[in-house]
C-alpha cells in the first residue's frame, strides 16, 4: 500500500464557529462549557493524535481559552526562554482572514500558552505573543496585563485557562471582521502534536495560507 502524501484535511478550507461568551475574566480563569469545543480535523481526517480538549469563546473584551490535556505520564517540559521547544498551546489568529498569503502580516498573531516554565522554580505559567517566522510585518506588541493565564497540574496532564485581551489583538473588530484566520497546535514531547487541520510536516506555523477560519458567532 502506498503512503498518502497529501493529508485529506489539506484539500479543504476548514471553518469552525466560536461562540460568544457572556462572562468576564476572573482570577481563577473562565469555565467554557462543551458548546465551545474546537474540533481537531487533523485527528478526525488524518488520524493525528488526540489527547487534549480545546475550548474557545469570544466577546468584545477578547478571546477566552480553556485547555485540558490527558494521558500524560511525564511532566510537561516548558521554558519561557525556549518557547519553540516547550510543551503547550500555540494559537494562530489573522484578524483579516486573508487565505492566500504565504507570509504573515501585521494582522497575524501567534500566541503561546505554557502550563509552566516561568519564575525561579519554573512553576509559573506563560502567556506571550511571539513573532511568526518569516513574517513581512509583526502585529503591535501586547500591552502589559493584556494576556492572562492560570494553570493547574493534574495527575495525567494539565489545565490552562487564558484570556487574550482585545488590545492584544491587532485589528480585532468582531462587528466588521467576524471571520478570523485560525489554526492551533497543542504540542507535547510525549504525546505528539494535536492540531486544527495539519501536522508539523507542513509549515502552518509560518504560512497563513494553511490556516482555516474561526467564525465569531453570537
């Protein structure tokens, strides 16, 4: 049997709804119910790994994130000084949803959330906006306090709750631009890559033409 060279999910421009969230960020994070679950087409269509559940919501104050990983036997490896090598979540957003560009522009964002890796004992979680490789232009820097995160260790993984403030998303305007370019990757040294549509063999981290669409719906 010959190997499939092109993953099935590559053949489609995939879109998912992101539902409106009526709550606000709290010191303990947010709780998004099952209506906010983001699917993994890479798992469903390409038989990629599935070891986590990602939930996303939105309102005028920004994007809200819940992540729960399971099935781990090892502690996540995270360092705020080695973001690209760390276990955690990368969330990719383009507030203008331009599907035919291969190099990111100023409306394209890469947010990284790690369950630990900061602080003197490396126990503090990390939320940061990092440059996209080969980008033609970068978004404006995230203001201090605009990225918030709490995390909790579990016996078989971890839980993250996070908030991306609207002022940390260049061009965020749900009324005028309710469709965002979108991709995500939950990276784990032990369990692999759970992603939205494609695996790490394709350069979706730096190429927005390989992203899908996140539809902000009420």
